[in-house]
C-alpha cells in the first residue's frame, strides 16, 4: 500500500516482464504440408477414436445387407417372377390369336427363353396338335424372332391343300395377326415326329420320323423346307416305305421329291412339281431294282414272286388350261401266275386329254410273257392326287410258247423234266393255247384300293405218242 506522499513506482520495462531477450530465431520457409511423422513411441500411443471406427463398421454392414437384399430380389425376379411373367404373356398372346397353349415351365436366358413342356391346338386348324418337351425362343427387343423345337410331335388330319389353305387364311386374318406380324419369322423343327392322318386318302396315314423342318414367313405366305429319311405310309393292306421325302415350297411353287430307296437316294425317285393351282409335272425314274428295296409289298399290288424286280419311267405334264399328256415305259420281272414259268411283264404307252375329265390311254401295249395285247383306260387327275384305270386282253398263243425252263434261281419240277424228256424222244407233244385278261386300278387318294388282276386261261394238253 502507498500513500500520496510516496513517490511513484519506477516504470516496468519489457526486459523486466519477459526476461532476457532471447536469441533471434532462424528464418522460417513455408513448405507444403507433408505427412505427419511422429516418433515411434508417440505413434503407437495415438489411436483412432472408438466412435469413428464403430460408425464405419455399421456403414459397411448396412451396405452388405442392401447388396444381399438386392441380390435376393434379383434372383427371385429371375427364378420366379420373370418366368411366371413370360409364361403368362405367351399363353395370353396365343389365346388372343386362337391358340390354346399350355406351358409347364419357363427358363430365361441371355438371348431369349426356353419353354418347357409345351402343348398347343388351334380352332382354325382342326385336327392339328403340337407338343414338344423344349422350345427355344430367340428374341430381339422383346419380339420372338426364331422358334426352335426339338423332339416334338405334330399331328395333322386332312389333305395337304386343305391344311395349307386353312393355315394361310388364319395367318392373313386379324386373329392370325394380319400376316402374322406378332409371330416369329422363322420356325425350325429338329429330331421330331409327324403323324398325318388322311393326307391323300381317308384310310391312309403318314408317319415321318427324325423330321427336320424350316419355315420362314414373309407375310401370309411361307417358304417351307422339310425332310425326313424315314417316312412310312400305312394303308389297310400294309405299309409302304420307309422312304425319304424332301419338300420345298415357296409362294407360287412347290416341289416334292420321294426317294424310294433311301440307301441310294438318287437312284429311284418320284418328283412332283406344282403351283398354287395344282400339280404341273410328275416324273418317275426307277431303274431295274428289287421290289423289296423300293418299300412296296408285293401283296399290296396282288403280285407273287420270290425275286420280283421292277423298272419304270413315267412323265406327266400339264399343257395349257385343259390339256395334259403322260408317257410311261417299264416292266415287272419274276411274277408267279400259275404258269409253268415265272412271267416278265413289260409295258409302254401314252395318254393325252383334259386332266380334269380324264386322259385317254392311247398306243399302249402290255406283254405278259409271250402274251401281248393292247391296253385301254383313263388317267384322271384331282387336286389331291390321281386315278388310273386300265384293262388288257392278251392275244392267244400256243401252250408251247410257255414251255421254257424256269429261271436259274428256281428248282425244276419233276413232272416238267419228265415231259421235256418225253418231248426229246418224240413221245409227247404240248397242244392247246393260253390267253389272259388283266386290269389295274390305282388311286393315289386310296392306296389300300390298289389292285392288279391277272386271270390266265390255260387250255393245254400233253399228247403222248401224238403226231
């Protein structure tokens, strides 16, 4: 404490407050900040705050949970929702176009989807049914571009022209899609089976195994290629085939090629060419071949023989609106007809006229062994086939004309040998004559009704010690 009479305290200097003046510091340069380097001991004691580390862990857990949920949702969409949606859309779209479709399951892929266990029918195509264990659908912008069916089965009923006309009409109709724009542009069928009831005859059935089919649509019409190496035609009298069939069809034209001997497909063939109006040309080419290799049972034609062979050439062509011509030449060899020796039958002839009302058979001859006679009849064509009716009468010939040795492959009859021995010494002579009648009926629309009739009239006698 001071009094007013006390002198003021001495002034305080900087040196007194701060102490002695320190040495001047060296000049500091500003450098970019770098990583903080701490002594080893200090760094070991510095730790991340516990709260920050826990927040990071919780954030990572949440991200993982979200990813798992999204993955599960995506898997559910792919496994359940998307297949269900595709199946529903396919069934509803088919129903909108008159197709009753059932699908057991759907598998979705990168390029499209697979339909499993498919069955389909259509009211516009009565008698047509299709089923397949697997249908591969390739899509572009959610539109089906290509359908591939494997190991399927197609059942049809009715003539080809009827089915084709009904299908084309459905495709061109509003229900069919006004040209089928909703449907895939390409259909491929592999390793499949076709069963076709009454394709050209009410009592016939065609069965085709291992069938390959390509169909491409360009509007209401389609381009078709079909092939099967194992085609059977079942008729009341038996089975024909197996044959190989190739079918090519484009708008305005069609081509059917039948290989009667699939082992040699270019040897024995039947070629049928047509247009939208009907058949325009038929060509048959059969070099001499065993009948058994052509898939034609002899009993179906009423023929008997242990080694039957056949060769044939035939041509039919349409000339103008009401004209047509046909030519044929060929033979059947080794026919057993109750005569001393097997017979060879040969024919040639032609026909001309209006295919609708019937072509008249002209300049036609038939030789049955030594029996030769003219053939008469008609050839009539239809939209779905043709019918041939022929009649023949052989000119009588002496019995001795048939008295010739049997073929080398057939055993000799003991009585025949004794007779030949008697003739050699002048003890016997064959007298009398032989004639015969024959008829052929063939209708491609009813193969079961095909008939070959041969009725010989034999009036032969063996005269012992005769003149």
